[in-house]
C-alpha cells in the first residue's frame, strides 16, 4: 500500500463564501501553472475561465474527501477492497478520472447527465458542505429545505444532506426575518383584581358618553342621571357597599336586594366552583425559547412587513414576580425602547457553533448581520 503525504493547497476554513473559496483556489492554481511555465505566451491571464473554476472545484473536493473519507480514499486510490460504513455500503462508490469519489448507484443506464448519475460524495459534517449549501440556498433565492436538497442532489451527494439543508434554511437571516416568530413565555399568574369580588371598572373607568338624564318611570321625583354604571353593575359607582343577603329569605327582599342576592350568589359559586379550573394552563405551558441580554432581535410591527421591522439588541430584561421575563429593554438605532415578549422576534445568530462544522463565532455572525442592515 502506497501512502502519499498530502499538503492542502488552501485552507477552506478561512473562507465564509463558496464563491470566494472557489476563485481563490483557481487563482492559486493559475499562479502555480504560470510559475512552472517558462514560455510567457503560454501563461494564463485575464478573467478566470470556466475550466479553471471547474478544476479548482475538483481540487477542493479532493481535499475535502481526503479529510472526510481517508480510509475509503486510500483503498480506492490503491485499488483495494473498500470497507465501507453503513452510510456508504449501498452507494457503490468509485474514483473518476479526476480521482474524485463518486456514487455508483443504479442510474448508469439512464439518460441523465453524468453528474446526476454519479454525484460527488460529500460529508455533511465538513465545512465545505455547509458553504456549498449556503451558496445554493442564496442562488435559488432562499429556497426551502426540500428544494435545496433536491437541487444539491443533481451534482452532489452529501451524507445526511436533509439535516444540513434544514440547518442552512433555519440559520438564514433573510428567511428568519420573513418567518419571524415572537417569543411566548409561560402563561402568567392571574392578577389579584380578577380573584377578588368587585364591580367592573372598580380600579379604573372610562366614560365616553357622559350622563344621560332620564326620568324613572316608577318614581317621577327621581332625578338621578342614568349612567353606564347602571347597565354594568346595576347602580352608580358611588353607591355604598351592600350587606350580605345570601342567607336572607327571598320573600323578605325588595327587588334591589333580590338582585344583589343573585349577584352575591353568583360570586360565591364562581369563587368556589370555577376558580379552581383556572389553575391549569391551557396554552403557553412552558418557556420554549428565552432571550438573553446582548441578543439580536426584530421588533414586531403589525403595520409593517417583516423585512421592514426594526433591528435591535437586548440590553436588559424585566422579570415578573414569578421570575419570568416578559418585558425587555431594546437598544435600536433611534434609542432605547421597551417591548413585551409578544413583540420580540429573536434572530438565529446567537446559537452555539459546533467544532465539526467550522462555523464562525456568534460575535462574528452578529456583526455581519448588523452590517447588512
């Protein structure tokens, strides 16, 4: 068995764009070719050609496959039996004329293009695969995971490609802004005003119409104005509190006292029978997503489309009595504002990066997002 010591021509993890990586590798190959060519007339000049870009892509792919499948590549290059894993056992891999691992598959007799019949093998955990999916996602005008995955399969065969397609779409800032979802914390506790016996507008009241002076038909001498409180609570808001009439006999009550007894009886049944049903949270049962200081968020505006929502950064949170933060202070381009959690849409730029994909740090990704606004 012959083992070659391979020195990468370019560091893939230094690039954040597939196009820049491809063109940088093409210029490096052109420099190597021109350095070895003594005849000046035969040297390459001018813009990069399609052949140079394709050759650069094959060189990058070979380096990627050497890093992702070293054992399989060594066996194929030395024409030895390949001990494939479960993910590769049904693909019938082989080396093409450029020493690139391709999928054999079962489409050899079809009339499709060569790249579709024998796509190039890739590992979804490699950083190059992530750059490729990001490039195709932008080229296809922010296609969804299914369209992105099916288009990639026309030339490439990334193992676990569906997962990385979903990941790229989920981490896309433009797609996230179009489908921004507000944070919904756990349902809060009932306020004390809803658990105490009282009248509507006991703590606050709004009078849009003003008093309506009407005479009482049963008592022409009654000049008390008819106010909205008569329709809401059956009496003026300034009327004194009534005594407990729940235990008194019905026949001994006046009409007013009978109405007051019905109201007190309703409150008693509500506080003993129905109030216990409010213990259960019917929705918003847990904090599925939380925000932290220094997070980059969108501020939801019902009167504007999502792409025009303001961008801001969380500077502080305001937790309630239960310790759950439902209000946050946000720094925007025009100043500091406060918004409820239902108006805050976090952007996927603060997720932790895994070492195997070589993603940039969250601080770098946040800066790049802010620069595009």
